[in-house]
C-alpha cells in the first residue's frame, strides 16, 4: 500500500515540477526582436536559398535604421560594398545611417550553393 502512495506522490511531484519549469521558462529574445522592442526602426532582409525576400529595398537618405538579416533557409550573409555594410556570422544586425543617395547592390557574402552568384537584391536610398 505504501509503495503505491509513494509512487503517486513521486510522479505527482515530477509532473508539478515540469509544469512549473514550462510556465516559468522564458525564451531568449533574438537580437532583432530586442531591437524592435527598443523602438528602433528596422530594415529587415530575409534570406533563403538563393534569394532575398524582396528584389529591392527602399530607405530614405539620412535615415538611421537597424539593418537586420534573418536566415530563413540555409546560411547567408549580406554585403553592400559601396556602403561598407557587411552582416553574417555572429553579426546579424547593425545600426546604419544612410547618408548617400543612390542604388546599391546587395549580395550574399556566404557561398551557399549553386545559385549563390545570382543571389542579389538592390538597396535604393532616396
């Protein structure tokens, strides 16, 4: 009889502990979520295999934005050489002030496979 009561108490305590852990655990915020909560305006660029989510991105001259790269599929980076913007690896976001108007090429900076050379988009600073 005591074995049965002890088993029920043991498994009940384990279940209660699991419920407590699941309720109290808060996932860590990603860098772009933290920036969004901080009220910083963002330029989000999402990369998947061999393409960016948009063919072109537009920003205003003089605007300061948190440029955020998100990898939806595969591992990618971005390079906007003429503006000196490089993201990838551990640095997936960077605050940038766009002081120069023009059209700039965004390329994937991480060799990601057969379609890598065609992985391009445009950034238009108006």
